[in-house]
C-alpha cells in the first residue's frame, strides 16, 4: 500500500487489498488516525530535526551509554531518542502515546547500520508495543527516487 500524511490528514493512495483481494483505491482516513502516521514517521526520521527538543541527560540503553533527547510531536506523542554516545546514531526510540488518560509505550531498538549513498540506515528494528514483539529487516534502501507530485495528492 501507499500512504500519505500532510501533518493533519492521512490516507491511502493505494489501499491495502481487501479480503476479496481488490485494491479499494484512494481512501481518506479519520483525523484521529493521523497520530499513527505521525509516530511512524518519527520512528524513521528523528523528530528532533523538525521540532524543539529537550536534552534529558545520559542513560544506558542495551548496554550502551546514550544521550537522551525528547520531542513532543504536534499531536501530543512524546518521542525519546537514545543516541549512542560514541556514534550519535539512534540506538533506541521510545514513543509515549497518550490515549484517554493512559500513556502507552512503543519502542524500537535499531541496529546493523549500513551506508547507502553516503547515509547511514539501520537494517534491523526490533519493536515492542502492546502486541507481540516483532523484528523488521530492511533489505533495500533507495535515496532520492524520482516521484511524480501527483502521487502525493490527498484522495
């Protein structure tokens, strides 16, 4: 599927196939689902580049000394980045997601960084949230792939 998010609204340009195997086509999602998109983006692209950040001191994460940097995203989610004190690469990212008076924790532990077109990308991400733990392995990274602007039009 292909997703778009403009900071307030989100939608599928190409939807996930239905049970019948048909693409439902472009679909605008309810506004409250924008928070999911906002946190997903902040896991892949550190939010401290785009929003004010707070230095929260040194901490240990997975046996590494890390600098903690916290950012509150526009929709209220608090992202805490644990940056390896030697490499300054994100080693762990924790999202505090408020919902009806409860703050849920979701975290990703990043590893196996490799250089692609001069940029370092983590090749593994171990995720833990309210569901079963999971591991994502990135097998391909492409930088600056040309995309037609029409691809990003909201449904």
